[in-house]
C-alpha cells in the first residue's frame, strides 16, 4: 500500500450498503458512484460537500457527460440531493458516526457555505437522524443551533445507558454563522481575527472562465474579502484559478489540493512583487477583450440599423401625411409626375404599381418611394 493510501483518513461504509434492496434496481455505474460519494476525499462529517465533476470522472474512469447523467439518475432515485456542484447524501448516518465538538468549526463553515436550498433539505435529514441541532454545549467550545441563521434551538443530550437523543430546552443566545446567504449567493463574511463584518456582494459579478471553478466560489469570496481585493483584482484571481484548473486537466502536477491557501498565496506573491495578480489567466483577459470588441461592433451595427429604420419610418410617415392632404386630382397629377421620373427601360409593371399605390394614398416601397419624394419636392 502506498503512502497516500496509508495516510488518508478513514471512510465508513457498512456492509449493509450492498444488501440494501435498492441496489437490485441500480446499474453498476450508479452503485459505483454511490459508493464513491460515501468514501471520496471531499467527504466531511455531515455528508454535504461540493465535488469537482472532472476529478470524480477521472477517479472513477468515467466520461464527464456520462458521470453527470449518472448523478441525475441518483438524484431521481433519492440516493443524493444536488444543488449546483454541492451534494448531500441522505443515507450518510446509516454509515457514519455523528460529528462531535471537535468538528464544530468545519461543520459551521460547511453549513454557512452550502446553498440555502440544499442546507434546508440537509437539516430535515439531520433532525430525523438525531444529529441536528447539535448537542454541543458552549462550555465544550461548541454552540447550540436551531437553524442556519444561528437561532437557538433545543440542546440534544444523551441519557445514561441510552444511545438516543432527546431535546432539552435551551434559551442561551447563540452567535450568528460566519456567512449569510441570499439564495445561494454570499452576502458577507466575518473576519476570523477581528470579527469585523465585510460585505462580499461586490464579488457576485465575478465570473469564472472555467465553469468547474464555480464550486470554489465560497473559498474565493473569503479570500477576496479578507485581502480587500478590488473588483478588477478579484476577476484576475478568478482567471488565475480557472487557468490552474485547466492546466490540472492536462497534468496532475498542477492540481491544487487546498484551494483557499493557494488563492491567498497567489495574492500574497503578487503584492510582494508589486505586480498584477494575472499571470497564466492572461489568456482569459485577452479572450474577454476580444469578446467585448466583437460585442461592441455588433452593438454599433445594430444601433446603425435601428437608426436607419427610424429614419425610413419618419420619411414614410411624412410621405403618407402629404398624400392624405392632396385632392384626387392632385394625386393623379402626382402619379403622372412620378411616372416621368422613372429611368428609361423601367418595367411597365413597376410604373403601374407605383401609380396605383399613389392614387390609393399608399406610399410605395423601394425606388417608387424615392421617386415619390422627389416628385413631391418638385411640386413644392
């Protein structure tokens, strides 16, 4: 066994996994993926975590598109619940122990970073499993919570000789979580050292050129807020992260195991050198500049077309008004004058069509409209 295998943390999958009746209706790919999610490196103490589709596909030797299809099938079966790149395994505590006080900070961080819709579903599963609200007393360094916003809930205590939890009233005030959400978007984070609250909504518009980098947005936002990055610097950092992820797909030597420390290191190195953050991600900046240039050209073309259309509509409106003000005799004379303006060799059918339109007080199109405008000008 290699060092990586020996040094990795334990993952618990009970033998009942293979005896569950639902396995009989699952495909080999679904069983493999279900097993993987219970023992993957991204797992944590509460069974709700983000995954990187590319990494999972590589580890399970699956095509990314086929993997996404299998994930969808597991969602339909109720084996997992997904929100974006976040996954929650409802059967987590069929296999794993309930988290203890030592996991408090990581659990709180995970709950605060998870999408609100997924977190609410996790709470229902955790309550049913007797895990949530957590029964960690403040004296043990934990805190009692009743909901994701930190509202006090009943403390769960274990009675002697009994493995079941029962609720006890708790009226103590609780500190709020470090991150609040609007839907799935972070609004702000608290500085871990000073406790000062910083708004992170300024980073909502930052885009990740590599879509697979989106799963790291919570860590990315924490770094942007704590390092006081401007919008421009934040976009550069997002480009760097995307470039690194793209490079990792080509060579494992570029793979980042811990993204938040890596992001902080990138910012620190740039500031110490007095240089922009952008390095490998410069290609995305060039692509964005080209995209903006093309978009501007298209917008200018559309604006010119619209201006031309408005001018034509204005001309037709003026011609229509002029036709309505003429008598029938004047209309007949105008039709003759317009006919005389046609170039030699013009089709007889075109002449007749234009004359008929004018006498019906309808503005002709194309050459007929131009000749009508010229004839009206000569009359005036």
